[in-house]
C-alpha cells in the first residue's frame, strides 16, 4: 500500500512475460498457465512442431492459452484457428499475435461447443494440436474426430488421462504413431507426454 491507500493499489500492468520457441516475448496476466522455465516451453514446442509437421497446413489448436504453441505455429502454418476458454488468456493471445504481426483466428470458447460449431459449418483441418488440463480431453474427442484431421498432436501432463484418451482416439480411427516422454522436472514424479496420432 502506497501513499496511505486503504486497499492494495496496482501500479503498471500486472503481466508476466515469457518467451516462445523463436524468442518472441509473450505477455499474459499474472497467474496464467505457462511452463516453469523457458527450456520446458522450448522442448515441448519443438516436439509439437516436429510431430505435427504444421508447415503449410491448416491447423486447429485447442486449449491454446496465451500462445506458447500458437505463435510458433502461426509463423509456419497456412492457417491457424486457436480455441481458449479463459477470456483473459484469449485476449492476451490476440495481443501477442498482433504484437508480432502473426495471424490466427482466436475463439474464446469451451472446446466442446466450439468443435460442434465447426462441425456444423463442415470446417475441416489437416492437424489438430491440443494441450488440455490434467483432466484430459475426453469430452472433445468426438468433435476432434469430426474435423477429419489426418494428424493429431496431444500434449499431456497426466499419464492416466492420456492413456484413457489415447484409447478413445484409437476407437475413432487414429493410430498412435509417435510418442515422447519428457522429464521436465527431474527427481519428481511429473513428466510430460507428447504424442502423435495418424488417421488410419
């Protein structure tokens, strides 16, 4: 408290700054989700780009956040649509894209109704990239399959929900073709999984 204020008073913008794989600065409200250190973001993004082969492709990103994967993909893909539920994160994503002269269509929505809307419009994608919360993406799998994407890249922080969802992708006609287990936090039980599923 400054100058006798009776309540906490913010000065300046309450933003956190991080950097994407290509070194672009990303800003987001304090408390927004991001990896604990820059090397983690770089490692995961490298795997996503390598598995997804997004260059020149029509890409759909789910659970986009404020742009850790979005900006590097926007710089490479033919087109990109990003879906993010949290309005502050979606707003930060739009601002981060504009700051670096990159283009993507950002939808502020839960992924399930967004996928339903895309299905009604018969909108299709080449690649779907998703990085859901620890609870996974079970409710979205039907909608993802309806995009008729030839490739899905799934980033997971929970092995159990990933295994459950992987079985559902298999049932929808997608075969697990590549898998990386990344030890981002040595000496802990936490590990990240990056997987690629290809349409059978």
